[in-house]
């Protein structure tokens, strides 16, 4: 039986996965960030990624449903309202709909899912089902892709402002909000993972969960890339 890693080694193992397999390296994202995507490909990405955005609160509710620890649920619950919104703030799903409008997509065509490629939906469903089926600390670890998201978001925001000037700039609120939300969320999730994945088996399961999640994000882009290509 292997030993339990200390926090430093465990964190390094998790970060290693992102360095190798995070979707910032996917050719579709590379093309997006270099300004090489045609409007149809940008719109296809926005419409398909909506299926991921709207599933996130269900994923987080599944983690909470499996978690018997009150303090953890108190911490995790803001993730649901961040996306679904409250009386005072519209939330991330609404912000993504506005991003769609800024790209020339109607709310109806995002909400009815007419552009969603089956393989994208399968990948999104796999993520939600993973959260339903796995021990909650392992499902928490699968969200740690967000450790790597802020850099990608910042690069993407700059690319949209520079290259995709046909997109209305008021649509970028989602990216701006996620820059800080992703940092806070991933710090919280890392602390929970280090604390509650407290056996060698759970630590290894956490690393596998993060690798699985990178595969989910990569598969979503594979499917979008296949349908829309990227040449402008
Ligand atoms: O656009 C992106 O590259 C990206 C990546 C990720 C991620 O790395 O998981 C998330 C998001 N966006 C995002 O917008 C988001 O709300 C989100 C929630 C989660 C999660 O696993 O709980 N990841 C991500």
C-alpha cells in the first residue's frame, strides 16, 4: 500500500494534471486565442458551452446532496447561486445568455439547445453523473480544473477584445466575473480536497477525478471543433 502524500506533494500531483491535460492547450482554444476563429465557430462554441454552464448548478447540488458535513455545504452553496442568480444578481447563466446575444444568438436558440452537438451533451452529462456517483470529496476535486481557468479566461478576454470586434463588448461580463470567482472557488475546493481526501486511496481518486474532468472539457472542444472547424 502506498503512503499518504503530504499537502505539498498532493498539490503538485494535482497541478501536474492541469499542466498536461487542461483544455487551454486544445487546438480549438489555441485558434480562438490567436484570433483565428470564424464567427460561426465562435457562435457554435458559445451555444454548445451553454449546456455546460447550465449543468454546473446541478453538478454542485449533487455534491451537496452527497455531503453530510454542514460546514462544507455552507461553503459550497454559493456556487449554485453564482450561476442561477438571486433576487439581487442575475448570475452566470444569465450572463452567458447575454454573451450569446452579444454574439448574435437569440436567447431562444441557446435555451432550446438546437445547436448542441450530442457528444457535447454526453460529456456534460458524464460530469454531472460523476458528481452524483463519486464520494463528495472526490467530486470536489474534479472541479479543480478551475485552478487553471483564470489564466485562460484572461487570455480569452484579451483575444475577444482584440480580434472579435464584431462581438458586442457588453457580452464579456461573464468572463470578467469568472476571473475572480474561479480563483476563489478553486482555492476553496483545493482546501477541501487536501482536508477531506485524507487517505492514499482518496488522494489517488482525486488525481484521477481531475484527469477525468480534463477529459470532459477536452471532449467538449473535440466535438465543437469537429462540427465548426476553426478557419476564418
Ligand atoms: O471557460 C472555461 O475555460 C471554463 C473552464 C472551467 C473549468 O476549468 O472547469 C469552468 C468554467 N469555464 C466556468 O465558466 C465555470 O463556471 C466552471 C465551473 C466549474 C466547475 O467544475 O465547477 N468549472 C468551470
